[in-house]
């Protein structure tokens, strides 16, 4: 699956990257990312996850060809 | 009998809510005339030279463009039906912005000013709190700060 990150998360991850681990839902993806970059735990715990331009719950089932966007709290305006 | 037409020249084009090019408040207000609208309100959120006592040299805004466009379109639709707007336009800038540039513009038009003001406030508050757009402040000391002035815990718009 493909992961896209934004804003402050780009200081810790590539803007877009592939994850090949065995991951079945959004929570597992979050846990995987925290494990690989423990310093992002607080940030990731404040983020929402989105697939196909819609926010998803953490139990959302992920498919291998999904692109998951990780959305930090908004700071527009 | 002439049918009533709603007139949302920009709101109809959801690709137009996020702009990498400079925003043009004069062009937007020039679109915002409607025979049923007696009140037009334009809000421009602009880049300040300081935040929390620190000197800001410039800002960069980033967006999840497709998601932000859809969400702004939905916010405009909600405000239009709630306040019977004749005009509802919103554009947010991305990329590097200098002090004094418009980062976001909201234009609302309705029969009377009360609705145009209320809807405009509703739209800008929703955009700030909910739409996936992020600000990075570049400070005079050479450092940068993501999401400065983010009031996401505040939902009633009082800051």
C-alpha cells in the first residue's frame, strides 16, 4: 500500500512511500509507522487517516492497492 | 416568468478552491454581484509579519488538494442552504506567501448583511479547523514552525 504524509510528518517520512508489511487496518498502519519512527508517536496520535479523499476510522480495512493519506490537525487560514 | 437562478461562479468549480497562484480579492469581488443579494461580505486572511512575538519572514501552505477542494465545496454548499446565500466563494492559497498576501478569501452574498456576515464567519472557521491545509511559518531566526496559530481545540470560533 502507498502512504502519503503531509506538513510536519514530512520532516520524519518521505512525502510518499510504499509499505509492504502485513497490515490489515489503519490502526495497524499507525502502529507500524510509530514502530519505525518512535519520535512521531505524539504527532501520529493526533492525525486522522483518509482513503480516497474520505476520512476513515482506525478499524478501516486496508487493501494492498489503497493509498492512505495521513492528515495532521489543520492549520489553514 | 423568469426562473430563479443561483449564482455561484466559483463554488461550482471544485478544482478552484485551492490555488497555487496568488489570490485576487478584486477579481473575486467583481464576480460577486447578484440581483437578489443586497449584502456582499469579503474576508481575506492575510500573512502577518509576526506571530506570538516572533518575526515571520514568509509562510508556506500545503494542502491535500483533492480532499481540501471537496471539503471546501461541501462547506460552501452547507452555508448556502443554511443562510440562503446567493453567492458563496472560497479560495485558499498554497505555496510560498510573502507578508501582506492573501492566504484565504471567502466571499458571501445574501439578501441582507446579517446572513452574509454569519455565513462568511462559519465558512472561514470551518476551513481553518477542518480542511486539510497546513501552514509552515518561516521565522527571522532561520527556523521554521509547522502549524503555528493552529487553534484546533477551539471549535466555537472565538480566538
